[in-house]
């Protein structure tokens, strides 16, 4: 879609459709009551990213996608999506892969934060952590026409996840440097590794909020609002 279509909030339409009755038959008793999470089955460590997934409506993922049906409240599903789509989780996935397929048998062995891990995050935010994550995940799944704003929202999510996983700043820098295609594309487009710079700026701001006990403020002049 072009930027004008995004500005008008136009929805992309698929080329091919499946009858709802056929979809229901394929789901069987596993059909979720609401949104669920699906990821791309083809997962090459030589690509820009390896673990690529998204929250989906009640529909069948196609092609090489595998679906994970989570019987979880909306906020917990958003927290799962934020973790799965983070650089730190992607880094762990790359260490585990032995072929080009991110199968369920592999995913269930990967380190995803438990609800208690989120509960132990002591960073003061402007709302409960689950709601803070849900707001940003919804914004990314919705419409952000400005690519710079998208980059900042993604950076905040990645920075928060680095804190959830307990990585220090040097470790964050190292993990981000293991994504050379992201770095190369950034340097070609912006003259520097912008993704890393944004994430480290948000990571530092979150750390300062935790150390001072004051509510986190984004390190740029734009807050995320519902």
C-alpha cells in the first residue's frame, strides 16, 4: 500500500478467499473465540529478521505459517506479540534454529517471558505495563502512516523487552549488532544504525525512570496515545 492509502486508513484486501464454512471445518474444535497469534514458518537467519509473527483475527493462516492459539485476554496476547517480535527474542531464536523452519517444536523451547516476569518489572509507566504494551502493539497493528513514528513505537517495545529479559546496556548493543542487514539498510537510508540508536535511547530512558522512580517519558518529543 502507498502512503496515501495508509493515510485514508484503507484496508488491504486479499486476492483469494476461503468460504467461512470451510475455514470453520478446518479449525474444528481449535477455532479461537477471538484474535490469535501466527508466525511465519520460513525462518532464515540470513533474512532481516527470523521470528516474524503477528496478531490475527479468527482466520486460517496460509502458506508456511503456523498458528498458536492462545486462550488469553487481549492484553496478555499483546504482551506475547511484543515479546515474540522483539530483537532479543529473535536473537534467541537464531541460536536455536537448525534449518529454515520455525516449527512449533522449536518455538515452545524458546524463552518467552511468563506473566510473573512482567509483574517484576519495576519501571514506572503512565499506565499498567500490560496496557502500555497493548497500546503500542495496537498502534503498530493499526495505522501509523509516518514511518518515523512507527520506528519510535517499535523502539520503545524493543527497549522494554530488553529490560524484561534483564539485559544490560552492553548486551543490548551486542544483540543489535548481530542483525547486520538491519544495520546495513539503516546506514543506507539514514547514514547511521538508526534502529539501534532509537532502542538504546528508549532503553536508557526506561532505566532512568526505574532508577529515579519517576514516570517514564519518551526520549523524543512525541508520546504514544490511544
